[in-house]
C-alpha cells in the first residue's frame, strides 16, 4: 500500500496519535461513510508497545504484523513474525532521542511573535 508514517523512538502518546492519523487510510479508523469508529486508542497502544519493544531491545531487527484486526471493541494481532539478531554494539547514544520528564512547574517563558 505504501501508506506509511515515521517517528523516531522513544515515542510519546502524541507521537503515536500522530502516526495513526498520518496514514492515508486513517479516515477508516474514525467511522468513514457511516461505519463505526474502531478502537483508535487501542491502535495507539499497539504502536507504543512496538516502539518500546524496539527501543528497549535493539536486537530486534524486524517486526511484521501481517494482520491486525481493529474493531469497535478492541485490537487483535492475528499474524505476526519477527527477526532477532545479536548485536556487537547495540546502539550509539549519539543518535538516541532523549525526552525530558515533564513536571508540573514547567512553563514557557518569553515572548513568541514579532516584538
């Protein structure tokens, strides 16, 4: 289908939501032409879990979810396969995306826009 979207792990909830909505087929998830909307938060959870698995285990070389059934009541992975290979140098920290933990007192300070 060549209908893909990309993000760099680790993913946030917003990244997963964007990934689900970025594919061309996304209107089908939200009740296209009178059909019922599927469990979109469930799809987002699957995306987050797969991204976490890949980020935590760099030995995972391939994950293929061949058939995922999304319905109004949940998500089922009906066919999946993968490939794991040992790695000498698991990953370079040079290319690792780092997320800062948000705190309640995080605020934006400054002026945004023309002065």
